């Protein structure tokens, strides 16, 4: 019997019709932003209840444009989480503002909203929540805090397409909501992103920020009032996104079924008894995740070799796993801003011990069982 193929923690799936459509774009003579981008933005706007949507080259550019749209810059503080892809904090730095990192709730691994309230100062201008693994925060409380203090909310919903709060889709309500279509996300363009906004006027300003600040008018056909960047999505990428979007609900359904299989297999193999923390079950207090990631937190300090040793054992069994994410305040640059070990204890513990298990629609029904069996074996043999 041959060994099963290596199981990665995720793998994009682009269907044949989409591959053919990308070929047609390449042959069409129009390969940068054009009709495919417009169609993609229209489809996204329909998904988000008709709100204005513009696309960008990637999720990072999308968040930077959102911060600039909100007028955030030097002297301003933006509160966010240390357990995120470092892009979230990097864009705050990129616009000249100060990232204020607060600790996470160990159950949701998202921003602790008590800590958010405690971190608000007269310089705070915006809150930047992240929905790790696709799980929204308590959106009612988040927006109540923002309203009480007159703050903008820039949602890093990069992982949360088709997640819901009290039955409403993330992006269909709220302030500025940013998504990513990077290769690992539930819906991909290979690289891409989009921003959901409040008004057509914001959408016009977003268009300028994504293309050099150019305004079409006057004798020369253009003017620039304030410079912008080069952040546009191409029709090649938009064609991929257009092929993916109709599969969104099936993708979420399949991911939920696989997550359910993980919970059942985790139970059979006694993961909780081994000290492994599972994710919250879906629809806990109104937050419905899209199961972008299935993440456990290991009892890392009791394991010989810690998380790295578990990942190595899994790899030897043909199973990939990932780290999303180390606590970003301990990266050298952020230490240079004054952040230290001990300041955000929950984030530090989770950052050292969180592990992403394989979850993507094309994996086999039996994979969660195999992953949990090998994970239990690895932890049992490494526990000290
Ligand atoms: C993917 C991701 C981003 C950045 O998106 P890119 O498209 O890679 O620039 C930002 N934040 C989070 C939480 C992400 O998962």
C-alpha cells in the first residue's frame, strides 16, 4: 500500500471554467483593471447588501487605503490585536499612526473588548478588529464602544468572508470592512482584496487612493489633488475571483462539515484530556464562523520541544500544519517600539502554542480523523 499524499494545511482550488476564463482575459488584449474588475466589484457589492465595494491588489493595500480614507495618520492611535498576520499592524505604521496592541480573549483568541475599552485614550482614532480563523468578535459591543468614543472601525475581515454575526454577513453592515483574496483565503484571486464602504463619495476617494490620486478632468484630461498609490486589481485576478464567488456558500458548508468532523474526532482521541484547547463551536453567542482555519492551542510548555516538535511529528506522518500567528509585539521591529514579553500574556501563550490543522474543501472526509489520531499520538509521546 502506498502512503497517502502529503496533506497540506490548505490548498486553493480553481475550477476548469475559471482557468479557461483567465485564458480568455489573457488573450483579450485587456489584462489590467477593466471589465472583469467592474463585474467583480458589482458581484461583491451584491453580496454585501448593495454597499459600495472597491477592489485592490491585496488585503494589505486594502487596509492601508481604509486607514487613509478614515484620515488616520501621525499622532493617531489605532487599537488592534497582536494575534494577527503582521500586515494589520504594519499598515497602521505605514500611514504614520501608532498601533496600540491589547490582549486577546483566550476562548475566541480575538481582541478582548474589555482590554480595548481600557486602552482608549484621547489620541485613539480607530479600532481595528481581526476575525481570526473567521470568527467575528461581539459586533454589537464593538460598535457600541466605537460609537461611545467617536471612533472609526476598520475591520480586518481578511479571513471572514461569509462569516456572520446574529445572522448578518460580515461586510453587509459596519463601517469600513476589508477582505483579502490571497491564495489561502476561502475565496481567492491568487492575490487581491476589497473594501466595503459607507457612501459613494468614499468609493470615489478610494479609487483615487488606489491609482496615484488621479482625477479625470481639465484640458490635459487629468489632475492630482493629493497623491495616491498603485493598488489596483487586474482583470486576470478579478476573473479568478469571479469564478470563485458562486461557490462561496458551498465552500462554507463543506468547511463547516469538516470542522464538525474535527470536533467528533477530537472527542474520540481525547484531545481535550491531553490539554489541547479546541476552537469554539460554531454559532457561539451569535458569532458564526466561516471556518477559515481550524486551530487548536497546544499545552506547549508541557511538551518536549514545544509546538515545533508536534509539527515535526505531524510532518513525518504526512500532515502539514501552520502557525497563525506568533504574537506580533515580540517581533524585533515592534520590540523596538517598546513592546516586551509579559505585556500581553494571553497573546504570548497563544502565539507560542496555537496550531492550524488542515482544513480545505477538497480534503477527504476521513482526514480529520487521521489528523486527530496523529496529533494525539504526538502529544502523548511528547508530554512530560
Ligand atoms: C491574509 C490576511 C491579511 C492580508 O492580506 P493580503 O491579501 O495577504 O495582503 C491581513 N490580515 C489577516 C488577518 C489576514 O489573514
